[in-house]
C-alpha cells in the first residue's frame, strides 16, 4: 500500500436524485473512486450535497446508500480522516456520521493549512452577490425551530415530500451549462472579495455543478469541484498543488 499522503475533495454526488437505477449507477461509480482513494488518502473532504436529501430523526435516517456508507466506514476504519460539509440539499446532518464514521461535520466554511498551503473550503450556497431569497430561506431551514418542526412529521411523509421537492430541482434534471464568463460566476466574485482581506492558496467549493479552475492571481486559485451526475469530477492535493480531475473519463 502506498503512503497516505494525498488529500481528496469532491462534492455534489446527489445520491438519491433521479430514478433508483441511475442513483445506484452513480453510487457504484463513487465506490470505485473511493476504492482508488483509499490507497493513498490521508483526508477526504466531501463538500456538500452528497445526498439529494438527508434528515436525521432521533432514531431514523433515510434508507439506502448502504454500499456508499459501508465504503466510507472502510476508509475511516483504515485511518482516513473524513469531513462532511452541509450542502443546501443535506444541511440536516447532526451526529449520525460523527458516531458511526468518526466524521467531522462542517456547517459553513472551513479554513485549513496543509503542507504550507492555505485552503478556504465551503459548499458555496448563499455566498456572493444576489440570491437574497435563498439566503433568507437558508437561515430558516438551518434554524432549530425549523428542524424541530420537520422532526414532528412522520418520516414516510417528510422524506417523501423532500424527495419530491428535490426531484423538481433544476440540477436534478439536466446538466448545468458551461459559463464562459468566469467574472460573472458569483463564487469567483466572492473569492476575489475574500482575498482582499485574507490570503488563501486555494478556495474550493461545490454547489455550482461546473468544474472550474480559475487563476485569481497572487498565487491563489478558485476551484469548483463540479458534480457526479455528469462530470464525475474531483480534486486532489498531492502536497504541492491541487489538480482538478475526472473519474473514468478519457
């Protein structure tokens, strides 16, 4: 086995999105990728929207994803440090993955330093200019009152309703188009504004479903991890640089 000296980043698996067989195909591809990751990973950062919907009742979690969760257990049992970020689809993660996988749950941003390189990590929802309505909704959905209210709904109805709503999402239905004008990408705008007051070598996000690697100048780069419905994209830090890659694509 190789030395565990690499750090992997991925986001937006959206497990549970679309027809069951399509979700299972995506889950199987993710498991094949994790089988490769486990050979040399020291840390694994899954930066939000890993599930198309997730809610932890006190004694109940959504069914499914058993192969994926089992593979994560193999990685953490082997010593790989796991970080799970709350996305806009799976923001209701509490302590299940902490207890079962020893994962670190990240609610918003995480700033880290690895081998002398500085990182700013965030799912990406609610950042940058515009989208005021969602920013208000996010505060409500993340409130303890909203979580308490949803927990009062029977899981059969609550999870079913949430899955129906997720299925209507634009990102669950079609491929997000490429954006030619990077200066109009709100996470690029957010990154440039952040760099006016802080210094980071890498600013890594998900959420936008568009794999991007943008040179921001001053030894800083914006990286969007893309998604796994179409691109199967991810990033890896080898101790010197971050590279955006695509799994099982020529």
